[in-house]
């Protein structure tokens, strides 16, 4: 199948590369010339496990990137829209979606064949039918149902394991305006026959994505609220509390051989310094705003965001137990990306923590296995020193704050014991054993 993908970020590039690996002919379109150049050389512009080898296999064979939108759209049977949908502070920002819909409309003006336009970006319920569809019809002069069809195919990949998530999805949700468009979507996902599939309308598909992300965010803020209560009450460690909670049959069902299986959702029910990333915070906020606009309040999700926005303060509180003032205190931040195995720092709790520490006059250095380039987009050299090794980062620190659960940080107790045992260690993820440090503080302890 000939496929065009508009927007070559985390979702667009992974989708394009994986669909090419499945045998489709894919053209990835982006306005960012640097990204396009890199992709055509087989160099991934983002860090994502397995992406480089996928590009090596497909680029110049059946995967191409370009800044030219018209030709690949006219030449393809289906176009996927994968541009960003940020939250503008008040509601979802559909600027890119609108612009791309207009561009696709122009490209389709003179196309004689039926064409499917599928939104893969996360958009609030109603966007495909009420925003994308009218723009396409108006600009192209074509009629939906006769000349073109619209679809909605939410993406559930997790950054850091995006390629493997796309190739082995837990579900495929397909929304379409008509059977003809659904048929195009089925063809697109030929090769994923054994994956549970849900076929529905576009608005429901859009809602499924939001409900899924809102559910995950709710688990995290719930665990953090319990953690903060444990800290306040004293004499309770939230790690033990959550171990007990996880032992419920709901979270650890019994397998046929009698062993207990830990449901992956349990990993969201753990104390930490908050959730970040390009999806959960903005999607929950957009859903709340969208609900309010429609006259429906969402008090549970509003509280989920409130708890999350304050969670980084727990780290500052723990540091303040050891330093009357944080002025000139040398603090090392371990982990800058919002989660391990990605360099994505969008809305990472590390940003809020560093900003708060800077406002208190702390001197900050950091180490992250892959996110140093990204870090420079957020903090200049005079605000944040980046260390080449974990050892450098731990040396001479008055305090160390673990923000991201990178596997590399399992070595921290041994390194710190050798080089800097007096440092206060604040475990923002409750990742390392509290008995392994001389001065340990943890969220929910
Ligand atoms: P991103 O910011 O990494 O990529 C978006 C790309 O679109 C950029 O490369 C940008 O240059 C390009 N773009 C913007 N305007 C364009 C235009 N007019 N023409 C062509 N290209 C244009 O975004 P992302 O993280 O890939 O997210 C894309 C969508 O997918 C969002 O709606 C997001 O919520 C959703 N999503 C993201 C993830 C994730 O983990 N990142 C997971 C599931 C869903």
C-alpha cells in the first residue's frame, strides 16, 4: 500500500518506519528540513530503541522523507496525520492539525481517486469529524463519502519502546466515517491479524485514547497522594504499602502454574516525583478543558493534575530537611528525560525540580545517559552543568536527586559509598534501597 505520513516526530517516524518494515511504501513528510535530511541518511533524529536498524533496512528502499507534501499525498492511497497537538494553556492547540488538513486539501484538489485521511495524532473527541473533515471538503472541493474518507487511529506507543510497541501492539483502534475508509485502514494493518482490534466511529476512537491516558495518569497521582500521606503521618513506607496493594488478585493474578503475575498497571501505582512527557499532562489537561467547554466538569482528573503539578515540591521538602537554605548547595540531578530509554524531556519533572532549585540559589549539575542534547533546549550552561559520566556527577555533590529510573543508576549506591558517602540522597522514584545510603530520603517514606 502507498502511505504518506505528515509529521515525522516520535509517532510519525516510528509509524512510517514500522509500516515500511511491514512492506508498505511510505513517504514521511515534515517541515523540518534537518529531520528530513537525517532520515534520508538513515540517521534517527530521536533516540528510540530499534529505530536506527529499522531505518537502515527501509530508507531509500521503501521509506523516504521529504518536505514536499503534495506529490506523496497524491501518489498515496492513505495519509496519516501525526503532527503535534500541544495544550496551549487553555485548550488543545489544533493549529498544526488545521494547517496540515488545509495542505492535504490543496494536494487532493486534482486527485481523481478516492483518498483516506486518517488522524493518528491525539485529538479531543469530535476533531476528525468537526475540524479535519470540513477543512478537507472546503479546500479540496471534494465530498467525503464519495471522493475521500476520514479515519481516526489513535497511537498507544510508549516512548523508549516505541518500535516494539508499534510492532507488537496490545490493541488496534480504528475509527472511520464509512466502510470504504475502514477497508483502507484494514489494509494498512494487514500483518497485524492477531492483535485485538476495535472498529468504531472517529469520535469514539478519539475518546478511547484520552480515557486510556487519563486512567494511567490517575493511577500515578493516586499513588503519589498516598505517598505524601505516608510522609505526613510518619512510620509508614509507601513502598511497603504499594507492595501490599499490588498483592491483590486484581493486580497480581494467579497464573495456571500457581505463580503470581504482576499486572503492568502496577508499575503506575508507585510513588514518585510526578509524571511528565509529551502526552499524559497535556492530554489530561486538554480533556478537562474540552469537558468544561461542553458543560461537563471532571473533578477527578482536575485533582490528578493538581497533585502532579505539586509533586516535585516533595523533593524540595526532603532536601530542606538537611539544608536550612539551598543557596550554593551543590545538587546533582540524576536523569533528565521524563522516563528511562528516551531523550524526551517534554514536561519532565526534572525541569520543575531544577527550576525550583535554581530559584533557591542551588548550584546544579546533572547526568542523563541520553538526554544531554535535549537538556540544552531547556537550560543554558550557566544554569545547568552536564557531566560526562555518572561518577563525575556524583563527585563533590552535597545532595543527589534521582529523578528518572534509568537502569544505569543501580550503580549509584556503590559509587557514592566510594566517592562521596556524606551526600544526601533523595530518591525521587523510590528506585534504590533505603539501606544502601548513609543519608537517604525518599518520596513517601
Ligand atoms: P513531535 O512533536 O515529536 O512531532 C511532530 C512533527 O510534526 C514534528 O516533526 C513537526 O516538525 C511536524 N510538523 C508540524 N507541523 C507540520 C506541518 N505543517 N507539516 C509537516 N510536518 C509538520 O510529536 P509526537 O510526539 O510524534 O506526537 C504527535 C502526536 O501523537 C501528538 O498528538 C501526540 O499527542 C500523539 N502521541 C504521541 C505519543 C508519544 O509518545 N510521543 C504517543 C501517542 C500519541
